[in-house]
């Protein structure tokens, strides 16, 4: 699925798509939030959830590699690359 198609989905459909088709690259915590970074086709998706209850707050989409900066220490690439 391309960026424009994904963006047109509602929040819960986006989360379902990430769970089924996104490639989880890294996770991190920021304040009381748990963030997960996914790679999807031609973009990245950052899923923001509350730490305590896992409630999904929003999904931030971006294409520019500068958005990966906060995740670089946590990203672990597969050994078979």
C-alpha cells in the first residue's frame, strides 16, 4: 500500500494494516508514551500509544530519513541483509 492510500484509512484501519503488513524496525519510549517505528512500502509510520494501557493515540507518517534520527540507536537490521 502506498502513502496516499494508507493516509486515507482511518486510524484503526491504519493500525490493523501496520500489524499485518508493516515491518517493525524499532521501539522507544518518550515520556509516558510507547512509540513503534514501522517501514511500509514508500514511507515510515510511527505509532504512538499510552505506555500504561496501550491505548493508540495517533500514527505519524513520514518519508524523509531525517525522521529516523531518534530511532537510530534502537534499529537492529536483520543479519541476512
